[in-house]
C-alpha cells in the first residue's frame, strides 16, 4: 500500500481518489474548493490539506486531475504548488487532459526537483471513473511508470506506457480525434434512420453487431435517440480537448479536417445552450 495525495476532486478525481482509499492506500486530498475535500473525507476517510504543497509533503505518489494547462501549472509550479512539497524520489502522476508541451515542461521541472513525473490522461468518462474501469495512457520513464502502475490499477482496467513524457497526452489526443468522428457519424446515422422511418432501436441492435459497431453505438446510441445528454463528459470539455488536438496538429503538420469540422459542430451545440450536455449531443444540432 502506498502513501499518496490526490489533487483535484472534480467528477473524475473524486471517485478516482475514492478507489485509491478503498484499495487500502493512505490518501490525502486537496481541492480548490475546500468544501469538496471535506465532503470527500467525510465519505471516504483519509485527510485533506490546505494547499497542494501541503498535500504533497511526505507522499510517495501525488496524483492530479484538474481542468487545463493553466490549472495544472497552478497546482504544480504555482504558489504553494505541489512541486514545492514533493519528496526526493517521489512521483507526480498527472491525469489531466492537457498539452504534450506542459507535460514535457513539468517533466523537466520534476527532474530538477529530484522526483519523477508521469503524464497519464484517462478515457472512460465519469462512469469509468466511478466504476474503476478507466483507460490510462502514460508518458514517462519506464522505471518511474513501473512504480505507479500497480497503484493506478485501483481505478484502471487498462494502463500502458506509450513512450517518454508527453506520449500519454499525444495518445489521448488520438483518442479524442477518433471519438469526434465516431459520434458525428453515429449522429448522422440515427438522424437518417429517423427521417427514413426506421425503428431506430432495432436498427442499432442489428448494425451494432456488424462492422459499424462501436463503444459509442453500444453505450450512447439508444440515449441519443431519446435526446438524453447527461452522461458526464461535457461539450465544453470536449472543445477544450479538441483545441489541444488542433494546436498540436498545426505544430506537427497532421491534417485533421474532420476533427476541425466536428469541433465547429460542438460550437453549434454550445450556441444551443448545450455547454454541459455530454458529447453525444452532436445529434441535437441535426434535429433543430
């Protein structure tokens, strides 16, 4: 069992930290809104800390899951950031979906501080976090990764080292590229089926068993047909992620025409008031 801290108790971090405690790890939490940390301690036990630096003191592993690059810098190298409290030989594991550049920046800062860094964005959404079945894509040194993999297993069904620092974030970008195209295609398929007078649920049941089948179809097809868009991963967050993808594409020369188009479709959903709808709400713009 490890002595760990978890920074950021949002819809993902809150249950992830809970799984760590349930597996027997000693957990200290920090959240920008202290009430959330107090609620977590009341539910799970463990300790809360007033700053990221205090949370990191004496820990073997410090986890974080916050909003974006700026939030991540704030809780790591900002005033009272976790890096100021990290022990020599400890490891910082970042579950934020952020840029590969900030991952490399923090990896360099960690090396200077004498501790390890792993960028480890996750896929699986709120349900995956709550059920402890996330997919975790990691970047870092093999020896450092090997130390944290057994602890990450508390909430992951798949965890893999993809390469050096930043590789986890790059893999998450590929994940979001693929999701964007799949959800748009599924939206158009369901929209077409409705216009053609097909029984949508029967249609989905049939084609999901063939070459068109996907996780999105199995898990979101029926609810998209029912106009239910409350499954956790918000359009605002997806647009943040796609912005990171498109920035990286401009840097590395990748051509991402479908991703850029779907990003604008999500902008349309935001204009419809769907900022907090989940990503399957792309179908809503076709049904206006």
